[in-house]
C-alpha cells in the first residue's frame, strides 16, 4: 500500500509540473500586463489640475472631452494587438520629439501635441492624443504628474487595463507597470472626466 501511494504521489507531482510548464509556455510573447496581475493606482481626493493642463484643454478641447461610460475605473482589456499599438506609439513619439528643457518656468509652460522639440509634457500629451485618434477610450488614458528620484516633476501617460495600470514614458522605452517606475506619484487625471484630477493615495509629495 505504501509503495502504491508513493507511485501515485510521484505521478501527481509530474502532472502538476507539466501543467505549470505548459501554463508558463502559453504566456511567452504575451504583453507584460497579461502575464501578471499589476497593482492599480489608488486615487484619493480631488486635486487642482496643473495650470498648463487648463490651458491645454482650451487649445485641444477634443482631448479633454470624456467619452464612453466609466465602469470599474474605465479599465480596458489590453489585447496583444493593443499592446503592440501602445508600444508602437510610445516608440514613435519618443523618436519624433527632440527633448528640450522648459526654461521659462511653470507659469509660461505650454503642453503641445506633436512638436518637433519638447519636454516630458509634450511627449505625454502627444501619446495620449495619438491613442485617442486610434480609438482608445479617454477613460483609460490618464496623464499623471510624478516626481523622479532626482527630485524633478515629470509627466507620464498611464494606461488603465483590466490587469492593472501601465506607464508609457519618454524616460524609458518600455511599457512598465506603474509600481515599477520608482516615481513618487502626485496627481492623476480622473477616469470619469479628463478635465478633473485626483491626488494619489499614499503620496508623500
């Protein structure tokens, strides 16, 4: 009886190992946020939008118009095709804009779609604009203000997916989970209305 139990245990272990290896093989080539559960940014209290964003909405009203119903935070399914499109837009915009530091201060700051030269704000709004033009819902494309580990305020684009939030960023070529960016998070656009912003729960900024 002991011998049979031992054989059964070995067989079960082999079966479980086979299932695990098969599951891992099935994940190869899938988008990062389809492989793993990624945390979602927790929005806190309403926050004032950046001054430059108010001016941006006056210049680009279509980019600040809510569209579609928001359900459970407005997350979308990031399919393989959508992931490829996100990577493509991120790379194209990062290549198209020559990085140029804003030396005029916050009061004179302007966010421009598709400039030849620009700073992080221009990269972020251009990527969001390009994805909106491709039919992505506004509720899933959120601009976010962060602070880098060297103390500089920085704008990125957060994409809300059903697996969690990912970030496209001119400082990094990869599409990354928001929690892997090493940024301090300040405020994020509201999924319900692009004109509204919220602080981030747990932020120390």
